[in-house]
């Protein structure tokens, strides 16, 4: 995988209360990824960017919500998230990462 594609696969970490708890208890980190990213690409990107060992990757397509703005309706964009499980003793430190 070339370096340009590597930086385009992972868009940002997805931080919420649920994902923070999963990262702390079971070493599962969640990322927003490109809509055309595969499990293999996500695995390689996380391993090379954060210098950790990945044991499994799960990918989900998240449908955008339909919202109303007064009389008009709009739709948020669809996006893809990847849940990455790390090997025992591995951890990702998000401090120092600029987005």
C-alpha cells in the first residue's frame, strides 16, 4: 500500500462515551474511514501509523440521518466506521495527533 493511500484511509478517530469505554476495557478503537476502504487497508493503516499489532477489524456502513430544517428536509452524509481490536498490551495514544 502506498503512503498516499495510507493517509486517506483513516479520516479520524470516532470518540464517544461508548467507544472510550470499549477502548479502555477491551482494547477496541473506533475510526471514521474512507467509504471505499477495505478491512485489509484499515489494518495496514493502523499498524503502520500507530506502530501497533491489530488482531481484527470490523467495518460498518452508517446511514446518515434525515433531519428537518423548518419546512425543508435534509439528509446527513453516509459514512463508514471501523472497529479495530488490538493485541493484548497494545494501546493507541491520540495525544500529539493533529487532524
